[in-house]
C-alpha cells in the first residue's frame, strides 16, 4: 500500500474566519465542500471542518486522514494486518475513502483520488 501523505483534521467554530489564516499559512487556496451538514475546507495538509456539534463529535474520533494511492488496496492490507474497517470504501466529493480502526484502537480515514 502506498501512503502518499497525511492530513491534520481540525474542527473550527467559524470556517470563514479560519480559512484565510490556513490559506496564508499553507500558501494555497482552500478546496471547499459540504458533507452531511458539515462545511469542509481542505488547504495544504489541513482539513478544516465546521458544523453541527453532533456531526463534529463523530469527526473528532478520527485521528488523521491518510492519502493512499488506492483505497481498495488499503482495505485489503488493513484487513490483513488486523484493522477493522468500519465504513467504506465509498465515494466522497474529494475521492474515495474508508474509516478503519487500527489494532491499537486509533481511528483513521484513508482516502484516494480515484474518482
């Protein structure tokens, strides 16, 4: 499985206030989308999320987003290594993803760009 990088997940109260800071910090323009009532802005290695507290509570349980070349391959490797895939693979606005719980109990999102 090829791991291409990781993204830090940050829940913010006000996305409109946070985005300009992170755009300047990362030196890029945010890619914005919405999912399940949560406003999302991806900029550099940061994934900013803002929305209803009930949704954010679930999102906070995921430690990081890991970019991989192929989510299906990640699914196979993770399962072989004893991780438990709890969601996906499914299509998202930014690619395909899955959520996995590693044997140590830490939860990660794996995402590819094979849309």
